[in-house]
């Protein structure tokens, strides 16, 4: 998940959680689940450490998917593997009632781990882009999968308490933003029961370990990668009047792009247009023929996304024309088709769920959180039938208590998701994640 916005979330979440009421006593049902999870924790941590030590890159999650599938089979689910590539679908039918989908993402990242953990990953691999590197669960998907396994066990053991259908999926390639759509294209909603509700959680590098929260409405953003190839006419640096300098032109485009957020989009509608890469030239005294810009573009609504992308193309064209570039040599703007679309938490469902969880897990343990500009393809499961499916993705804090307290006191900054140093307090993430998913599913499917 591209969640560099987790630091922003952490600051806001810290403020919210710091002013929340003290944690209240858990409900009997929640306390019973917490006890069951605590009893299972030694085995769960063994699973977690194994997954952490053996991460697999996007679309290569063969061993990982096998672990997920086997755990679901042992819990009594009917399991299908190889959905949308390496995806896992586990179905448990338990009488009449709604259908609930619970998702965990499975892929690791091309990051060489530097946590120093005794079970740190030493795996290496080659990504689909052909880049060889270390591999790490630097986004915490290992905690997601372990909590998913525990949720499957807890729901199976409590079949007398619920009625309906449970569809639990292990999703590949979340980090590439293509896994959810691949599973849907492979018949997730035609070969298997279509959900009425979709649930997931993501660990947070900006919240205290074990705390739970959710945004109401927009949760995560549209994420678009845009490339701009700026063409000019190269020449000698001493004779710039004989050239069309693509570096100056590209610089003008970079500066003009900032007006999309500051002057064209409603200030109440958050957007990001960041130029993350600017490549041009080879030598001090040579004006090159071209410059290349790489952008990340973030938004929430589809309409705002279109306005931004159209604006980028318009600005690139307009600045080039103003610089004397011929029509045939105007900038080439390419939008990566593998974009991640925004994730929406169904507002009434989310607010009601947070309210219930506050009463069950304790008000101080659960909060409403702000949306972030990170990306997640979980939203595709609702978009596939957005008039029917209600969805929610939770945040579960992973920052160890001492590190959290030190950061709150102005100490060392916290490592973010995707950092080679990210090491969540896994037992608390797994426990709170499994408890949250199970309580929510039991409430939806209650007899």
C-alpha cells in the first residue's frame, strides 16, 4: 500500500486518541474473543514469524497462498486457489443470512529489511519490473494474514452464533494495485457468493499498537502515476538562443502544475500533485533534446481525478506551445493504467460499526479517524457493485508503546510503512485485527 501519508494519520490519530475517554471494560463477547485470541497467540506468532521471514513479491505469492489456503481448510472452509493469479477464496455457508467478505492482502515489497529482528527476512527476488532486491513485509501484510487466519478459526468455532455466508479471500498484488481487479475479473462475484458487506484492516505506522480506527466516507485516495516526456531542441549551452530548452520548459510545467491544487480545485477537496522525478541532460554545457517528469497524483472522487489528469495534460501542452514547441513535438503525457482507485467506507455502516465496537472493545480503543492520501485497492470490492455492497477498512495501530511514547514526547521519528525499519508490535496488531473483524462479522451475521 502506498501509505506515506501514515505520518499525517499518526499526528491526527494521536490527537484524537489522546483526548479519548479512558478504555472502558470490554463486553462479555469481546472479552471472550480476546481470551481466545490470547490463548492462540503462541501459535499465531509462529505463523506470523514464518510469513515475515518468507515474504513473496506481488503476483508471486505461491508459498504464502498455500499457507492461507491450508489454514482455511483446517478451519472448515471450502477453499479455491489460483483465483486472479495466486488469490485464495475460502467459503463457509452457515444457513440463511447476509454474505460477508473478509480480505487480507498477501504480497511483500522489494525492500531489504533492516529491523534486526531474529526472524528478519533474508529473501531476495526479482520484481515484475525486472529489478532484483531484498523482499520484506514492510507494509505489514504478514499481520493482516495472521489475523485473517485467526478470524477464520474464531468464526468457524462460533457457527452457532451466526447465520449466513462467509467469504474469506487472500488477495495478491495489492502493492501493484492490480490484485483486487484480477480476482474480480476471474469471477470472484460469479463463481463465489457476492458479498453484501466487505471488511478488511490495515496496520498503521502512525497509531499506538492495538488501537483501532476507521474513516467515515473517503478512507484512502485515488493514486495515479503520470509520466510527462517534454521535447525540446538541444544544442550548446553557450548558445541557448538556438535551442528550445526542455529543462526550462519542464521546470515551467512543474511550477504551473502546483496551481491545480491551489487555484483550480475546491480548497475543501484535498488533492496532491507531486513531481517525484525530474530527469534531463548529460553534461554541464549541453542542452538536451528532452526532459522526463514522473508524478504521483492523489484525489478522492472520480470527478476530481479526471479534472486533475485533464489539467496536467492541458498545462503540459500550453506551456510547450508558449515556449515555441511545434504541434508535432508537444509533450507526451502518459497515465499508468494500473492506477489504484479511492477506497470508500460506507458512512452509515462505518459509523454504526465504530459505535458498536466502542461499546464492545472500550471507547478509548476505537476512534473515528481522518482519511489519508495513501492508496489501497480494497475499494475495488465495493466498486464492483457499489449500489449493493457496503464496506469498511479499519486501521489497527502497530507502533510499540515505548516508541509511541517517545515520539509523542518529541523523540525519534517513527518509521513509516514501506520503511526497511518498520517492525509493528505484531501480537497487538494481530489480536486487535482479529477481534475487530470477528466482532464486526458476528454482528452482521447475528442470528
